[in-house]
C-alpha cells in the first residue's frame, strides 16, 4: 500500500465487476455451448433447460427447480402459485433492490415494509412481528414473507421462520444475490418453502442476459409453477387451466449457465478469499461486513459502512479519480421510495434501513479480484477518507 495519489490516477481504472476476466477463463466453453444450442435450434425449452434444472437441484440439495425469465418473475410466479392478490399482505425488507416490493405491488397485493438488522442488513424478526400486527390493524390478511439475502448472506431463517409459523405465513427467500451461499449446513434453496433467484449478468451466478429460477421441495407447488410459467398450461400447450405468464428461461441462457455452474464453486471460494483480504485491508478505516456464525456468503457485494458523518459523494469522487469505482446499494430504502412510500410498514419505522442507506458503500468484488487491485482499492479509500 505505497502507491502515491499521482501514480494511482495514472493507472487504468479497475472494473467494478470483471466479466472479461471470467470470459478469459471459461469463455471458450461457454461459446461452444451456445454454438451447440444454435446448432440444434430448440431455442425454447430445449434439452439444456431440464438439464440445468436437475443440476441446480443437486447443487442446492432441493427436489424441484423451475427456471424462468428473470428474478422478478420468479417472485411474481410464487405469488401467483399461492394465489396472493388484493387484500393480502406480503412482508418485504426496507433495505433491498426494489424488485422485491415491486413483484408484490404488481400483483395488487400490499407490500408491508419491515426494518433490517444493522449488522447483517437482512430482515429483522422483531420488526416482522410488529409489521404483521400493523397489517392486521389495517384489515389486510398476512400471507407471505419475502426475506432477502442481501449482498449474498442468507437471512436468519430460523428467527424469521418462527414468526412466519406463528402467523401462518409462507416463508420465501429472495436469493437473487445469494445463490450458492449457505447457512446452518444447508445451501440456499433449502432454507425456505420457496427460494427465488436471478441469473442477471452481475449476480454471483449470471448468464448472458436475463434469467431466474425457483427452488422448492414442494412437488405440488413446483407443478403449479411449471404450468404458470407457460401460460397456465394443463395437459398440453393448448389446454390452459389457470392464468399464467410467458416466463421461460431461454435455452441459450440455460446452456451458458450449465458451463458457468461448473466454475461456480471455485468462484465462491475466490470471492470469500477476496472478502477476507478486504477485511484485513479496510477494517481500520471503515466498518467491514459481518457474516453470522454458521453462514457463508457468496459476496454479491462487499459493502462497507463509512464513518458516521463522512461525505460519501466526495469519497466516491476521490476514489473514482484514483480509478476505483464504487456503488451505493441502496441510496433510498423502500419505505422512502416515491412509488412505495404510501404502503404500510413497521409502526416503529425502519430506522436501521434509513441509517444504512446513508452510510453504505460497495467496492469492486468478483472472483478474479487480485491482491494488487484490492490494495489499490484500500489505498484509495484511505486517501479519500483522509486516513492515508
Ligand atoms: C436482482 C434482484 C432481483 C431481480 O432479479 P432480476 O433478474 O433482475 O429480475 C430481485 N431481488 C433482489 C434482491 C435482487 O437483487
């Protein structure tokens, strides 16, 4: 960590997520898989789709995997499978990507916003209890919880599951950021009744476009989801037994994912090694992320908390000048979003989410991140915070 400020500004900027480095490792296998799909020409529900689904089932230790068009549709399909709509309350964390709440609102059900824990950034079980009470007071029927595994760390499914069981709620994991993570000896996919994920390119397991999936051990639920993703089909394509969607995963994307899944366990290890190195490089100037006992993150993001009162925008600008990109995930909690602020929430508010939104900063994280690049990130952050 001895790079001068001047030298740093002369180096080429670092990528935030380095998909080019991944292409250099496994691009030729992926391109060959795409070419095979183009060759057989079964672009919709070709053989790679079912093959990927059974590989993901084995990887996650679940019985059923239903792929779909994206992670938002995965949430919508679960709501449709459980027949959730107007008058129903679905509990969502305040600190998440908007899609978690959007899926609920899109089905004309009511997203009820829950605060998060300030250490894990994930949904807080005590706040969930209060939010259930509020939903009932407003005459809504509490039905479902969308727990989000923010930045790659699984939520506390034991604590959330206890509240869900007490109130008869279906517990769903929005694992768009945590595919491949673990908690309590189980892999994400097996931690809730339904688990949804996304294969958007920037997610830990990303394809070359949009993609998503739902994992479950419930055979009846899986059968309904399969019907829903193909226009509510019955015995065949032209018998439609329910109102569905067109939400299939493209065969080409399944082929890409089959190749990427082979490299994924090694990538998860590399992400954890990079996170460990960041912990050592950054913990003297910022609050580094904490992972719960018995949990393993996949580090969709490495997100630090800047010191209280630090001017985040000027820190970001100074880092950018030194070629170090940063992103704020997320600047506005759901309960403060213009499109969502009229929805109910924990009657005590969501103060942890509000505070996190002002202090979080995500730094470059991907499986090809090397020690030199991380030293440069650390040096930039120290200089930008005036601690260099
Ligand atoms: C990315 C993301 C989604 C949506 O996934 P898409 O594939 O982009 O639709 C949903 N929830 C969370 C928490 C996400 O990060």
